């Protein structure tokens, strides 16, 4: 299947994006910021349609929107109180803006908005050109390099912010930088996986890895490996089954990996007892 | 006013003629009735959702209406059946799964994230299999209030009444369990069972709401009225009532604006909701700040 150029492009971009998503996703899950990740990936949609409505390159809109919202969440948000409500309201409104831009774009382009919307929401990894794939790889490499450079202090600041702050680690600045990296990852991956599906590649490999091992470094590596595996398997599956969209196949494999990890790491007797608990009055001892 | 003779003459300063224009067509009456039922339910359910900090679960459940609708289309069932089946099933998975996790909050939300992405991926597969509706997927995601039938209004009203009856029955223990889980459990309140029941009602409510606002924008009606009400007052009954009133007002304003102007209804509903929230938040901050300024001498005195 590597005879086709579009497949080679998809594998190159897909691998780079999966590595970045797996690494960033590990910290997203560890820092309990999955909802922020969700918001940033959905906001990418608004960025892309706004750029299309204004007639500029959608990639500029993607990165501008996600990084701006990442900064806003980082500056305004407070990790303890009411954070998810604020994120929720802001991003519901930004999605509403996305609808407005989509209507604006379609009235200008004469009703041809179905394709733009579908590509932004669900990705089109087999539609990437060689130049797109190379650019995606370079951006992913930059994200990975920055993340690995700050991995140790970020881990410290995540696990115990108070002690890290006392030891002179710039906890707030690291949190902000991490959100910007998350935003850049979201913008980057939207072209391939789609704004609606990307969350799976952030949450599933990382969640699976953290269920399988408690060692943070092993979990980071495992998360990246699982993300790459899901992407490869998904791309192969959708190549073999033409009706299956590639982004859905990737997310389905990632979710399957997560379910296996969940079952493998759950003691089933305990789970059965807990599941029975709510039915039988449910006071847990 | 001569404009009242012309149904689409635009918004005027006379509320009576505006109202007459708004209700001139049956489709608009259906939309307003359905919107009111949905807004009342979303106001109550959303109030508990914000209190329990389960916005992410609420958002995920609302997105599950998308695979529900496309899946139902694919096998030829009415879309409403798909909405309720998928939202209910996801609520069960999230509720049961996260009661098996509980190691820390990040893992719980990872599970929710996986459910969300997998559901949307399924929806996209259904959509690709059912070729030919690609033009219609936007109405699914972003709402379409023009095609609401009498039957849908009736279904929505029944669902709203059922959900409100449920809250009337378990409202007190649910409130207790939401505010202080540990004490509630010690007093013998079935905390886990209530959490699961609440997620199920949340799934039911978003499945109903998604039919009006679209899958992506349900969230605005769930979270914004409740969060605004909780900014304005911390008294339980008052903020619950306020949340319902705000929800209905936002829905009516959004529908009316979409009727008189050409932009999509989802855009107006989210924008009105967001504006009201920002006003409430800023007002609250100003009041808190001025109270602090006024009391600063007293506080300094007390510390001295």
C-alpha cells in the first residue's frame, strides 16, 4: 500500500502527530485537563472556518484560535474552583461563533460548505499533500522537543505544585506553556484527525498507559507508543476497508486499546462488587 | 403599525407586534413551545450539573446525540429513538466506568474523553455509510428549529415532565450528595446510585435538547443559565428558579433573533447566553471588590 503517495504522506504526518499527541496527552490526563483539551480541539473548528470565511489559509486560523484560547484558559482559569464551568461557557460560545462563520462562508462560497465543515470536524489524513505532511512533521517535532525539554519540571509541578513552587519551579509559567503546547497539538492534529475526534488520540493512549504502569516515565513512553500503534493500525484498516474513514478507524483502535487496558488493570471482582453497590442501597465500606 | 401585516418585516420597537409576527406561523409556535420545554428542563438539570462539576460529562453526553441520530437514520429508525438510546447508553458507561476508576480525577475524565471520541467516530462512520445526507449533518450538529413537528413537541414535553418529576423525587438527597459527598454517604444516602441516576437524567435531557439547539450547542443551554444563576445568588431555591427563567429567556431571545435575522439559531442562543454570563460575572466581581474595599479598614483593624 506504500506505492501510493497519499498513503506515504498520511503515514508520515500520522506518525508525527500521534507521537506529539501521545506525549502531550500523558500530561493532559495526569493534570486532569482533559476538558481543557476537549475545548481546545473543538475551538480549532471555529478557527478553521473563521479563516476560511476571511479567505486566508485555514492553518493560520487553527493555530491562532487554539493558542489564543489556550492562553485565555491559562490566564483566567483557576485549576481549583469553577474552572470547568468557565471553560464550558467560553467554548460553547466559541462553537456558536463557528456556526456563524460557517454560515458566512457558505453564503459567500455558494453553499459549498459541507466539505469544509466535514474536513475540519472529522479530518482528512489521506488528503494531505507532501508539503502538508512535511510541515506537520516539523511542527510535531518542535512540539515534542519543547515538551521533552520541560518534561521533568512539568512532571514535578503536576504531581505536587506546592512543593515544586517552594523549590523554585515556575509552576504557573509551566502550566501556561503546557496549555500552549496542547493548543498547538490540537491545531496540528485537526487537519489529520479532525476537531471532533482528536480528543480520542489525546485521552485514550494516555489513559491506557496510566492504567498499565505507575512509573511516569514508562507511562509517557507507553502512551506515545500506543498512540503511534493506533494510528498505524487505523490507517491500515481504513486502507483495507475503503468505506471506513481513517480518522474513525484510528480512534476506534485507540478506544479498543483503552478498553483492553481498563479490563486488564481492573480487578473484576472488586468492580462487580462496586457495580452491585448502587443497586443494593450502596453504602460503601 | 403597518408592519404587523407583513410577517417578516423585521424587529420593531413594539413588543406586541413583534410577538404577533413571531407567532404568525405554526412552525414558529412549535419551535417556541419545544424550546420552552427544553429550556425548563435544561435549566434544572444544568443547575445540578454545574453544582456537581460534571460539565465535561454533560458535554460528552450531548455529543452522543450525533452518533445516535446518524445511527438511527442508517437503520431507518426515527432520530429521536437514536438520540435517547445513545445518550442513555453513554451515561451508563460513564457512570459505571468512573465508579470503577476513582484513583484520581484525570483518569475519570480520560474515560469520559474516550467515550466521547469513540461515539463521534461511530457517528462519522454511520454518516459515511449513509451517503447522501452529508449536507444535513450541519443541522444535526448545529440545530435546526424550522422542522419541529407537533409530535416532537409532545415528546419533548413528556420527557421534560418525566425529568422534573424525577428531580422532585430525589432532589433533596441529590443536593445533599452533591454538596457534601462524604457526609451524605455517612448518613446512608446512596451516593453512587444517585450519581448514576443523575447521569441518566442528564443523558435524557441532552438527548431532548439536542433536537432543538443541535448537538454541539446543547451545552450552552445546560451550563450558561445555571452558572449565571449561581453567580447572582447562592440561595438554592432562588438560583434554581433563576436558572430556569434565564434558560427560557435565552431560548426565546435566540429563536426570535434567528427568526428576524438570517444567522443560525445556535449562534444567537450561545451568544445571548455568553453575554448574560459575562454581565453577571463582571457585576459580581465589581460588587465583591467594592465590598472588600469598604471593609478593608475593619479587616486591618481585626488583624492588628
